[in-house]
C-alpha cells in the first residue's frame, strides 16, 4: 500500500506544484507593489481602505491575498496535467519574492516615488 | 500588578502568535533542510512525514493568526487618531512617534516595513505546507522544488524576524495602551 502511495505521489504533475510556487511569489510581490502604489496615489490609498480602523493596509493585504489565491487557482487550472520546467519556475518565483522584499523596504519605496 | 486590555492583547499578538511562529521556524527549517540534503540525511519515516505535515499546517494557521490579529486588532489601536483637543498622545502610539523627529523613523520605516513584510510569512508557509502535503517525502527527489521551498522558508523566517523585532522595539518606544485595566495580582489601591 505504501508502495502504491509513493508511486502515485511521484506522478503528481509538476503543474500543481509550479502553480503553488509562482502564486506564493506573486502574492508576496502583490503585497509590496500594492502598498507602494497605495502610498504613492492618495486616491488608491482611499480605495484600499476596506476597513477604516486598519486603513489602506486592509485593502492592500486583502487584494494581495485575492491576487495570490486567484493566480494560484488560474495557474493550477492552466497547468494541470502539464509538465512545467520547474527550474525556470523556481527562478521566477525567487525573483518575484526578492523583488517583493526589496519593494517592501520603505526607503526604496520613497526613492521610487521621488521623495 | 496591572495591565490594560490593549496591552494584554498586544502581548498575545506579539509573544503569543508571533513568538510561536518564530519558534516554529527552528523545527521547520531543520526538517526542510533535512529533506534538502537526502545524501546526508536519513529519509523521513511515515510517522515523521505525518508529523511534519501537521507541523507545517499548524504553523501556517499560527502565522495567519499573527497577521490577522495584528492588522485587525492591535494596528487600529496603534494608528488611532486623537481628536484636536487631545494633547497627551500616550494612547495614540503612531501619533506619539511621528510627533517627535527623533522617534518618527520608528513609524515611517519600522512600522511601514513591518506591517507589510509580515504578510509574506503566512503566504509562504501556506505554500510550503501545501507543497509538502502534495509531494510528501518525494519532495527530496525534486531538487529545484525542495531548494525553492527551503528558500521561501528562510525568506519567511527573515520576514518574521523583521516583523517581530520591529514590533517589539516599536512597542517599547510607544506602547499600545488604553482600555479597561486588569489587575493580574495584588490589590487595587
């Protein structure tokens, strides 16, 4: 039974794993990118205020979570049963994660906004 | 010995949820590193596999608890706006920090970074838990995936460290205060 289970797990299409990796990176990048945009454009910051006591952070994070879960669902569906090059996908995921980290650093955000 | 309700809940957010997440990283990193070095480590037994899967799922739940309690319970108290007649900012942590040029950076850099980078943690750990649940011990056979999973775990640890450290330091500079007073021991005088 263990052998059967191991065999079936080995045959999991790389698409579902690739989708999870890329979507998580997109989610992290979206948090930083939306925070930067909400800070740069007051109208967007106002739009992102889903819950007044928390301010724009509520909309930024809720929207980023929506983008993360939405991209995960779309990529999982698009890549199901497909063999995805995991090397390139991993590099893309790490690149997006790194960019997300950089953009989250406030001095860089202020620099990009020309402050 | 007394604490206000806000102080107690802020402590539960930081030292409860946040502290648990940071502690959990030690176990997660050791086990994922073990998976990433199959040539030097013994493979996971089925019991260890089940235990690690449960560990990562619980860790993701705790990470979500940390960011949600922070954003929707503690942060509103931190960023509360005083009315025009208020001159004592003791219960308005953000305003108290930005009112003084020597402490403004704790909000402008510290809180601005912490409040966003903290969200990387639950997103990354949820992905790690999902990938481990799908691949299980087979994760060791997928070099690129296991290295990416380890990189995300390290990045999430780094993000949790930033959020936790800045949170503790900001709360030291301008504690979240207010609400009903709870007597923890001794008598009211």
